[in-house]
C-alpha cells in the first residue's frame, strides 16, 4: 500500500497536460526586470547602478541578513535603471532592469555539459557556496537554502527528504527535471547530504509519475544512501510537514520546523540548483517553468531566465487563448491571479496557469451550512470555517489560539466548500495580521 500523510487531504483533477513535453529553452528577452526580493526574508541590496555593464551570473544584489539571498544577473547587458515594478501580487517592488546585449557569462562558471560527480568541497564550503549562489527553495516557498543547511544549536538532522511530489494539478516542471536531469539532481542530493552530515536521503514522488519513479530508482542504485519512496496521489502531499509524515511517519509539532523531528526537506529543483552551484559554480539565474491550461495551444515546460516577462512564455506556448478568464501564477490550488502578464519570472515561479472563462470565476458565496467538509480535508487539523470567521471579525487573539499560523495555505478547504466561501482568502489575511502581532512582541 502506498504511503501518504495521516490527516485530511483531497484529490482534485490532475490535468498534467505538459507531462510529456520536454523542456524547451526560451529565447533570452531584450529586457529583464530582476526583483531584489525573490525569497523569504530581507530583500537584497543592489550593488550595481544605471549604466553598469553586467555578465550572466554576476552579483547584482547582495544579502542583507541571515535570512536573505544574493541575486545575480540572468543576462549580459547594461543596467538600464533600478526602479520599482509591479510584482506577481500587484505590489510595487524594487527591481534591477537590464537591457540585454548578447549572452556573455561570468568566466568562473563552468558551462560544459559534463557531469561532475566528485564532491571536493567540505560541508562548510558547500553551505557557503550555496549561499553565495543565491539558491532558494524552488518548490515555491523560496526559503534561502543555506539557512536550512545550518540547523540551530542542539538540533541534528537525521534524514534528508527530497520533495519530488509536485502535487499541484497542472504543474510538471519538477517531473520533467527528474526525467531530464535526474543524475545531476542526485549528485545535488549527495551534496546536501554532505552539508548536513547525514547518510540517508529519501526522495518522495507521487505515484502518478511512474516514469520518474522508475528512472530515479534506477539512477539512485548508483548512489549510496539515497532511496525513492513512491507516494499515494493525495493533495497536499508536497507540503513539508505532510511529506515528512508520509516518508518517515513523524509529525512536526505545531509552530515548529522539520528539524524538530530530525528532518530537512528540499525540493528536487533545489537539489539540481545546488549541483550547478557547487559543481559548476553557477548561481541561480534560470529555472524551469510550466506554462499550461486547458485552452493553451502548446502546454509545455520552459527553461526561463529570471526576470523574463511572463508574456514571453505565453507567446512561446502559442499566445493567450481567446477564452482566457484568469492567469494564475503557480497552480490552481495555491497560486494567485496575476494583475499583468508583464510581471517577471522569479526564483519562485514554478508555473503559469491560464484558466478559461468557464472555470475561472468563483461561485456565489453562500452561508456556511456546517457540513464540516473543510475540517475533514484540512491536512493540518484546523477548523477553517472558524478561522475565516475570526479573521472576518478581526478577533486576532483567538485566531492565534486556534493556530491560524499553522495553515499551509493549500486551499483544500476552499476547494471542498459547497457554499463557495472564500476560506483561504480570509485565513491568508488573518495569518498576515497575526504574524505581524507576533513579530511585534519580539521587538
């Protein structure tokens, strides 16, 4: 019997339309807009100015704190300006705008296709290199990778868990990465194991990716300590705490991190980026993005430079369908509607979903009928109907007591609600406010 997490969950229609589409390299755009904040934590501080010439891989914004990330130029060209642009959420954020001129890479980056298996750096050197390269979690959370590799005093990692689940309906970028870059990804896993000083790694992959499971299992036979764990198709299997539960049957306590149960979780895309950073000295300047939708002419997976406007990927996929009702950054469950197709690809952009009008609109919001479906599907054991009410009425102390901060924002509650209530919207609002209150206590 396939393993899965122990609480809640749903199984929405998958629509993995681009699963069979090999990764295509998207042409480099004439202009890129590179936000200095593409990660959880403090924004980067620009180290370039208008008129500066830059190469691909050159540092253009440096970290400003422990939880922060370097930003590197994804193109070669001239810095046009440092200005504010609209991000995927519709807010203005500082960005470095670069006009492209050729494709000249920093001379320290190894661009050869040769696989490098021998790991020569020490654990400390690996963590430092990953930090310098600006690697963040590529599963969507964008947590700076070097921070996860630096457990707090007294905490010891016993097992590394690699997330190859990709449970969001429609998205297939991780799937294609495992099929096309599996061996390099596994070297990346070994690098992470060395950094954490562990001898065991588990790669969790949902059973709807049988070709990826077979391929990675075959490759993993040549690596010591790495195993593949096929998992039941159950959303949100890719949640960090759900994946730990499924793979090693340990439950992360409320308000705690995975290291509390001896685990560290990284995404397969992160593992591959770590390989490129450590073995090839290549910073994070590009990533695979899925562009998909029921009406899209050419759903596919594209290797895209950071800062590329999303409109360029849409054009490569055959243009915007006439019946477009909504464009979502990410998948249909956790993604957010975009305000413009000119917003740039960032390190956290795993996919772009184009929804037709007939399924893009929400249902009419009706009264709660006390059916408790939202409670039964919540993978964190919360009461979403109550959290929405508390956020709606601004009862923040009770919202905190009811563990609103434990919500992983998977959207299962909103998906299953027969009254079309905007549960996740209000819970997100509540998390923002409660988080602000909690942070104010520590100042």
